[in-house]
C-alpha cells in the first residue's frame, strides 16, 4: 500500500536526517520570499510613479528580482549559520535578553555588509545600466530596508520558536487550520517519570531540585530528534513523549529512545554526581493506538491529544514501581513491533489497570540484545 503523503512526517524526517541543512533551508526560503516581496512592492511603486509623472527611464523587474534572489540565498545561509551558532554553548546558557541583543548586533553588521556589497558589487554590473542612483538615494534606500529586515528577522525568529515548541513541520498545518477540528491519528505515547523524585527533592531542596529536573529534561531533549520523538507535555518531574505510529515503529525508535536516554544520563554521570550527588533514572510506560488531536485554548493555544491510549500509557507507567521495573509496554506494542525478536522482554501477566474494565497484558523490557 502506497504511503500517504504527510507534510509533517516528511519535514520531521528531513530535520532529523539533516538538522543543519534543515535550519539553513528554512532561512534561505524565508529570505528569498521576503526579498521578492519587498522587490515586488518597490517595482509596483516604481511603475506607479513612472505612469503618474510620464517618466521614460525604466530598469525592469528582472534585475531587481535577480538581486533579491541572490541576496536571499546568501543572507539566509549566513543567518542560518548564526542561528546554529546561538543554539550552541556558550550562547545556549545565556539569558534570552542577552542573546536577543547579540543577535541584533549580528543582524545589523550582516545587513550593513550586504547593503554595501549590493551597492558596490551587484548594482554596478546589473542595475546601473538601467538607472543611476546618487549618494542621497542610497541613504533613503538603506533605512527603509533596515526597518523591513529588522521586522522580517523578528518574524523568522518567531517561526523558529514555533518550530521549537511544536517540532518541525507543524507550523504550516497549524496555519492551514488542520487541528481546528478534532483529527484522528495513530500515535505512540511514552510517559517517563523520575524515580525517587520525592527523596531527591528532599535532599536537594526545591531550587536545586528544579535545576536537576531542568538538566534531566535537557538531556532527554538532546536525544529526541535522533529518534523522531516529540515532547507532548512536561508535568512536574514527568515528561510525555509521542510519535506518529510510522515514525515510532521505524527502526523501533520508540523503544530505542528510552535506552538512548539512559545512555545519555550515564555519559553525564560525573556531572550529575558532582553537582547533585545523584544521577537521574526514569521509569517509563509505552502504549500505542488511536487518539484525537485538536487545537485548544485562546489565551494559551496548544495541540492536545485525547483518548484511551494516553490513559493506558500513563497507567502502565504507574505500574513500574509496583512491579520493580523501569520500562513497561503493552502487549499491543509487542505484537505490532515484534519486540521479542530484537529485545529481551519479560511477560508480567495480565493486570487490571486503574480505570480500565478489562485487564491489559504488560511486558517489561530490561535491556537490548547486543549483536
């Protein structure tokens, strides 16, 4: 059966496979469109003035369009590289206000350099043969373009923030109103909860404990994209992760993800012991099935998922402590993903989960078999 095209799925796959290229292309596409937009406005204004005052000088649309596209590509690539730079240390740990100011200074320098290059390299061979600009003309052009580019920079930064909140490929469906009415989707949900959270909180105190949770969640975030995962919610010391069915089952990403998180914590073992005296350990419950997705809220909008799949995943995770296991999944997950061929699993039996009318067979996954 031919796979139905889904923009979000393919955008996410591309972002996972080529993260740097994805960020650069977003910037390049945006700035090409922005430059063509302003170039078209300038061209239409020029046509209006020419018709009104019966001017005979006309430079044509193509030279301006060419400059707009070339600058869009170059400016987009450099802006993308700067954003990638600011997403890394030491900028990543700086206050948001400081990062905004630094980005603003970078923007001013880059824009001024590009304006200079446009005037001295692109204008003379391409446009000057059609019309000549004097020094004052260039000054009047510089400041309106500076305001326009500043506004468009704010807009692309907003788009980047939306992508960070919802994940790659979600903004376009949101703008098109995909989730204004409930949509049924097949999804995988994993509920991850911090082990011994009460004890750790008492040992660290609430300020230090909050830092501990922040660092733990940040390490989980570092693993997300490699396994096509999305963060659905943070609830206290619990994080809810989700996948579209096909994405989560591909290479068993939804299972591999949990063990990758454990490896990430182990890799940072010395850091956690030195700063907090304890290394985070999470227990998780996994289930899959149909849910409804809908855009909710007015003051604070979000995409919410509803359905028994979420309730079951949460209840399965709640059984980890009672059964003495760190990772539990439903029999449906085992059946549809054929886990028994690739993982060491243990049948924990049929258990009547809280709020359920029928028992659910649960399996424990303890470790991955190494080839």
